[in-house]
């Protein structure tokens, strides 16, 4: 039997919902900045250290948002850097980050 989540009051549910929406908007904003080239990969990792919601972004979403990187190239980069589909930015190790930078310099 799986554990049941804690019961929340209506106010707590509304607050959690608002926070989730704000987090999704922030991640979308960061992805747009990456896509436009206004935010570099180095800067993104700095932002992720300061903002929890950015650190929770999936690495696949980040790589797919990079300029000139499509779905196929993103999967190739992830495979060469040994990054799992479910990996979050916060969970990328130093070797994976280095491989990501190396793959994007080409």
C-alpha cells in the first residue's frame, strides 16, 4: 500500500497551485532566454544554484531549448554525455556538465 499524501486545506492547495504555476512560468522564461541566446549555459547553471525551480528543470528540456539544437541533436548530446531523460539540472555531475559544454562547442 502506497503512502497517502498529507491532507491540505483549501488555502494550502491554492497556494501550492499558484506556486506550481509560477515555477512553470519561470522555467518557460528561462528556456526562452536560452533559446534566444540571451542566457548562456554558464549563466543558466549559476541561476540554477540560486533558484530551486530552475534547478528542477529537466536536462532534456534545457538541451532542447539551446539555439540550433533540435530533438535529434539533443538526444545525441544526452547520450554522449550519459545524461538520463529524467535527469534534472541539479542532478548533473561535473563530468556531465563538462561533456555538455564540450558537445556544444563543436
